[in-house]
């Protein structure tokens, strides 16, 4: 994951639809093939999108069964008509009004975290840990009606979900994560139960969980289990990938000082820089689908029941779609054609919230630390994971150049 892009280029050139026996997936690397697969949900189901890459061991399975763990995907692994029904209800709550209400708090938290980092006596920090982790986590917790004091706990649970779903853990390594997932799911059920209590008491809970429970009471067809599953998915999807987006935006801009300078000169170009980051260095580089019938991708026969890994990180650098794709260029006119949020009926519901948070962080960083620089940029590493390309740190400095 630290530098998969040469391998992506080789796949696109030599074997754009390749069966990888090690993971048991057909790996698809060209833009048009990936976009068409995302768009054809009747043939390529999302039902395996949240399935563990490695089967759960007996001990972890027992822990989760005993703990009543029955969580399921919020939306990304559901298929129509269930997906259509639920998305229509949930999407009504992702409104511009809600985003606008969140914006002052996001900006205030960003400024506070930046000042804390910039107060370090040695003029060094880790942008990932000092800023990027907390911003989206606090935002999502606020959306769910949870206080910021729970940030570290929810982050621990989220890390366990990533490890258990997309990692390659031994049976023994799975055990502590299984306990965390039971606690995580229990908390999601508690949030729904609490919202019901608020509604019965006539209280107005100004958060997404309350709004979904209220919609349910008004006749919307969504169950308590489904609302809890939305919470379970939203916490992870809403903060993990946004933390990485913020980290990668700052990292790429500082890696390319001329592009950073363009934003210092003209901050109105920040949205374009974010789209180019999403293309060039997305949080999610691979997502999964399952063939429901005998079919083909790019002329390669795919048998019914086959698992498919769509490399969006490769699609975003396909020279058939993007000119000079290996160049990070915030002036790129078609950067928004990236597939980092997916495509089709499962297009990321929270994309605008993620981009808004990233925009605020870049704006506030340009104000507070325009002279920010990366430390040892060539040695930044990324976690080992099938789908997520996340740096483990983004070391920065704002001290005098030596």
C-alpha cells in the first residue's frame, strides 16, 4: 500500500482482469471496466462488500455470538430493493441544513487542534494524529448524538472493524477485536434505544439517530436493527476514510510545494485540490463485488459466484481517462471523474460531508501554518490492508529551514 501504483500500471497494461489465487478474487484495474461493474448492480452485487477478507476463527465467532453481535452493513453491502428503501430514508437526513449547522463546530475544532499542534516546542507534529484523526471522529459522533469524550473509544472500535473486515489476522489476533466489535454493536443498539426514550418523553434529539427513529414512528419503513446498522457503518465510513482524506490532502500538497503555493495565493482552488487528491491518492483503493450470473469483464469470463476486487486506485490513474495521470495537478479539469466514492446506486452518501471537512482543514491550515512542511516525506508508510490506503503518520514541521 505504500506505493501500489507501479503494480497498478502493470496490471492495466498486461492483465487488466486478473484472477488472484491468493485472495480468491478477480482483480479489475481499468477505469471503464470498474465504472461499468459498479453501474451494473443487477449482475455485480455489493453483498460481499463488508464480508471479512479472512474467515473469523472459532474463538472470535463464539465471542461475537455470545455477545449478540448481529450488525450488518448500513447501506454499502445491501442490495435493492432493501438498499433502495433504506437509502431513500437515510438520504433525507443528509441535508445541506445539517451540514451547515456542523460547519462552525468543525472549524472551531480544527483551529483548536492546529494551535495545540503548533504549540509544540520542537516545532514538530504528526498531522494525522494531531489533527486529522479527531476532526471527522468528533463530527460523526456529533451527528450521532455522542459527546467528544468518546472519541478514543469509538476510534478503538473502528480500528477493530477495519482489522476484522479487511485485514489478515490470525485466529488469536482476532480475539480482542471481537470483544471490541461486540461493545461497538451494543453501543449502536443503545443509541437507538435512547432515541426511542427521547421521542417517548417528548424530547427533541437533534441528531441523525433521533431523526431516523422519528421517521420510523411517522411511518418510514426502517427497523431498529437497520438504524443501528446505519450507526455501525456510519461511524466507520464517516471518520476512517475522512481522516485519511485529510491526511492525504495535506501530505500530497506538501509533497508538491508548487501546488501548496497555488492555494496560498488563491484559496478558492481548494475544492479542486481535494478532487485531485481523491483521484491521485484516495482513501479506498479497492472495493468488492460478487457476480450473480455467468458474465464477463473486459472480455474475461467471470463465473457466477465469483468475487471481484475493483481497484479504484488504479482506475484513477488510467491514462485512457486522465492525461498524465501520475502527475498531481490541482488544475486538472476532469479530476472529479475519479471513482473514489464509487459509482452508481452505492455512490458514497457522505461525500459532501467528507469534502466539507477536508476543505475546512485546508483553509485553517493555510491560515495558521502556511509554512508547514513534511518531515522525511519519502519514508511515510501506509497500513497493510486490502481496501484502505491510509498513512500511519504524516510528520510535519513549521520551524526554520536548516
